[in-house]
C-alpha cells in the first residue's frame, strides 16, 4: 500500500504529459526531446521532485536531474521537493594549530666544533633557530 506522499498528483503533469505524448507520436526516430519540453519538465521537477516527475512523464531520471541542476537561477519561490544539505566546498582550518604534535630535528656538524643535535617535540620549528644559534656559538 502506498503512502499518501508517494502518490503522484497526475493533474499537475497532464499538460506536459500531453505535449510529450504528441511529440513522441510525431517524432522522427532518434530525435531529441525539444528544449521547451525539457524546460517544462524541469519546472515540474522543481515543484514535485525529480523522481516523481521522471516517473510521471516517462523521462530519464538522470537526464532530468542533470537539467534541473544545470538550470540557473533557481526560482526560490517554488519548492524543490525534498531538501538535502549541501556539503561544504571549503573547510577552514585555524592557521598555526598543528594537526599533530610538531616535531623538528636539527643536526649541525663541524670538524672544528663537533656535532650538535637538537630535537624539539610539541614546539614549532621556528623555536629551533635561536636555540641552535645560542648553543652553536658556545661551542667555539
């Protein structure tokens, strides 16, 4: 048994369904559906949803969906059927907050002074330069 929301209000589709039927009867094999009929189908899809419109008008679901998505601008006065949340196209990450603990290793080596190795964990790499310079200058 179908739910009431699943029922297709055929009276809303009758004018376009009639135009499509006339076109289908007189069309040349292999010809494409005229743009004016697609535009009418897109208007109905905005109002009743792509699935119900494609089913009622005997149209390809994906073809109708692609035309609906490509049509711009969308008339916001007409409901578009079931609403979906759009996924964000851009996610901002706070600058300067590392995604994992910072780790930096610096190794300085000189025949005269010896070798200096500094490992910093959990600190930004910008902290290593002044520390390395201070320690390296003491090895003179």
